[in-house]
C-alpha cells in the first residue's frame, strides 16, 4: 500500500549477539553438572531413567537448533524433519538390515548433515519469516512423505516400525534403560564438547559474524553462503543423531511422532534455555518434557491453558531464558567470593 | 478442459477463505512486524462468541457487529496486557509468547464450548451460484466481503490520518515518534484491527469448515503461506496470494498423480517456497533494502 515510499530498513537484529565466551559454562560448573548426570540415575527407577535419557536426547536436538539460530542467526521450524530422518535411518538400518545400533548413529548423522546442507542451499535466499515458512513447509511435508505407499516397504507406512532395545554389552549387570542412559550421556557429552569447540573455532567465529552483521562478515571475506549452509548441515546432523537415539530409546518410530508440533516444542526449548547459550539446551529440554506433564496434573481439561500460562510466566520473568538466571547467579557468587 | 476450469473455480472458492485469513495476518504484520501464530485461534474464539450470541437469540447481523466490536477491544486488551510488557524482549521470545497465547485460547475454547463440531449459519444461503455446482452463494458472498474489506482497508490506510500514522509507526518507528505519533498505541490499534478482521474471516469461514476449537489449524497455515506468497507488506498481495494458494492446492490435488488430500499442503508449500526462492519478498512485496 505504501509502494511509493522507498524504504531503507536498517537490518533489525533478529538474534541477540551473544559473545562466544558467554555461550558456555565454567569448568567447575560443568564438572558439577556432569557429576550429577552420572550419579543421579544410579538411584532412580527405570521410568525416571528413561525420562532422563529423553532429556538428554531432546537436549541434543535443542542444542542443534541453538547452533543454527544462536550461532549463525538462521531460524528453523523444520528440525522435526531432520529428527525424523535420523530416527528412521536408525530404525530401518537396525530392523531391516540388522546393523548394530551404535553404528546406525553416525550414519544417521552423516545422512542428516547431507540433507541439511542441501536444504540450506535454497534457504540461502531466504531469511526471517520467509525462512521460517520454508522450514515449516519441510516439517509439515515430512510425516506425509514417510506415510507414502512407495516407501512403505522400508518405513512401515502409517504403522511405523518397532525397534528392539539393545542390551548392555560385555555382560554388564545393569538394566537396558540404564545402559542406554549412559550410552546417550557419552554421546551427548561428546557432541557438546564438539559444539563448544566448533563455536570457538574459525567456523564458529564466521557463524557469529554472519549472525551479527551479514554484510560486514562478507566484507571481511567470510564465505556467507558456505557458512550458512554449513550451519544448517551441522545442526541437521546433530538433530539426526538425536533422532536416532530417540528411536532406540522410545523403541518405536511412526510418522505422526515427528510433526510440526515437535519442531515448535524444540523452538520453545531453545527460547526457554536461552538463545545462543548452549548449556541452556538441557534446561529447555527439561521444560518441554516436564512442563506439559505438570500442566496436565494441574488440570486435565485446561492443560493447554496452564501450559500457556506457565510459558508466559517464564518469558515474563526471564525473557532471555535460563541464560539470564545463570548470569544473575554468577554475579551473586562473584559478590559472595569478594 | 471443463475439469480444469471447474478446479480453478473450486480453487477460487477455497482461496477466498485463505485470502480472508491472509489479510488478517498481513494487518498484524504491518503493525507489529511479526507473524502472529495465535491469529487463527483469536479468530476462532471470536467466531465462538458470535455463535454464542446467536444461541442467545440475537439476530445474525447484530451478532456480527457485536463480535467485531468485542474482538477489536479484545485484541487491544491482549496487546496491552501480554505483549506490551514483552516489547523489549528478544523477537524469538515474543514468538514463544504467541505460541503460549495459541495454547491458552485453544484450550479455553475447548473447555467453554467443548470439541464437538457445530453448524454455523450463513446469511448468503448455500444454493449454487450462477448455476455452478462448485461455487455456492455463500462462497460468492465471502469473496464479495473480502473484496469490500480490502477496499475499506485501502481507503483507511491511504486517506485517513490514523491510517497514515499507523503506516509511519510500522515502517519508521523512531521518526514517527519524533513527529508526535503515539507508536505504542498504533501497535495496539493494529492488534485490535487484526482481531476484528480475524473475526470477520472466522465468521465467513465457519459455515464451510464448521465450528470447533481446531477449525483454524489448517486455514491459518494456508493463510500464512498466502500472506508470505503475496508479500507480507501488501494487503492486496495477501488476497491475491490467498486465491493463488487455493488454486495451486486444487490443481495439485487433481493433476499430480498419487497426491490426494494428504500431500496437498506440502505440495502447495513447496511451490510457494519455490516462488520465494525466485522472488524473496513475495509476489507483491516491497524488497527490503539493507543499509550498508
């Protein structure tokens, strides 16, 4: 309607500029969290251990989105699609081709990296809401593609596939759930360390330069197209590994587990955890796993409304997510030491 | 050939629904610069209010007017109470707020009016329009109302002081503030108008998709897609986008083998993404220039 007005918009910054040192935890805190993650399951029931496993897995998926959005400033509502690809890759390899479960994960990761990298190509021309729509299209298309009769021989169509849970190896005297938890924990830690180092590396700096100012980044010689697609690829790859682990933990894959609702949940997890703060991913993951249950227990009929109200409370109190809480605590501890 | 024209006609009639919704989406995008994910739920809630009014014996057009007024006030109230405090929060946090609002409205409507599907009356009747089986008088009426709404909006934005102030507040907030425009209230006004337009869209759509708390799920997706396709800065583009999406969707369902109902949405979306890759600001959108 205002076509006559030639508008020159200074580019609004969609994602905050988080300096890379603020993206991680100190060594002391990291070790405490790690110790907790190692010890707690020893005293928990199997169902709790299963939930903790899912906590780590969703944490990985949120972390992947965090690298994409918090790191390179691109927005995605399509993470559920990559998660689905990872889950199906693992499930199909395990059930149809009898591949060892541990081996399916790197395959899922590489496959999703490729898928993400390819998807990143057309996405290069889009940003902001347009990119959101494109990724959204991917997320809505994925369950329908998995249901297609043509792939049914591998994917099991609407019914999905049942995945057998692996036993603990070397005759270790622990339950399947506990073995899977520690297996997931090791992978999660490895990916976390990889991600932290990635963001500290040359590539990570390139991501952040693109996030903060694309034009300035390209003027400094950053290959914007390459690093944007690379960010998509890495993010998709990690999501794929998470998806593979998720399939093994839940022992079941079906197209309708990976709808847009899941992608939105991951997005909420990232916001609650703090965009661009990697350790926050686990907090966000806890939010998306436990808060719906809490809402359900408050009121069955109004669980959606309770969930919404809780979400509003969180973003009103801490608009920057768990990162804000961490900063406040850090200040308090600093004052205490002095 | 007859099949082809029939499919196009059917596309236009579903497109009218999307066009309505897309118009509401663009309205709020103009005012606040984001896509409001809760837009569809707001429209659904308004439609339920009008239904309730009619259940109480209020005639259709009165219910229509009261609902629009209530929605307008409701939209402003939501902005003041929930999103005004978030104005300084990061954009992604605000998007999370929209999702929270979506969840609250959907769940409350389900509790108040339950999830059973309800019939919704139409003032235009539902006999075939001009002898065509594919487009009913209601759908023709819907297209008519959409076009009227578009003209009214055009006049409002182009020829009134408030319209000019709203445009100024949306495109250059700082300068608008300097010349004395209350930009914060312009945003609230945008929410109110978007809610009112959403209410009209909901009331027009309800006879076709029936009334229930989840009625807007699919429609909103197409509405977003239409708005983005037409260019988020152009209400005219949104309406054209709506009709195009409707036509795409019908033609894809008919002519691409093995598509059926399930794959219509992904194909329509894929096509839109293709268009966007060629024309990143949408068909009628103003390309955004970046200052170096």
